[in-house]
């Protein structure tokens, strides 16, 4: 999916997921490609995506919901 709105350096990038069945589990491959440069915003975004995917994993595997305000402390 192409990003069309949001921070300027996100516009024109692509975000997506690939799901692959691995036995009784599902592997999630995530990408956010097309960044114009590896700047500070890129680094922060990579960290944030990792945090969101970690919380998604906890939700899917354990039913644990973490409020947005608590995401960095969970």
C-alpha cells in the first residue's frame, strides 16, 4: 500500500505485510520501503513499527491489550 498522507518523508513510501503459514503458526513479514533517506525520522519509525508488531504479537498470542498511552512501557 502506498502512503499518500502523513509526514512528508512517509509520502510515496510503501507499507505492507506478507503472511505465511508455517505449520501451526503464521509468520508475519512487514515492510516499510521507499524512504528518501535514512534520517532520524526513519530510525524512530523503525523503532515504533517494531514496538507495534511486538504488541500485536502479544495481543494475538495472549489476548493482551495495551492502551496506546502505555505502549512504550509494556
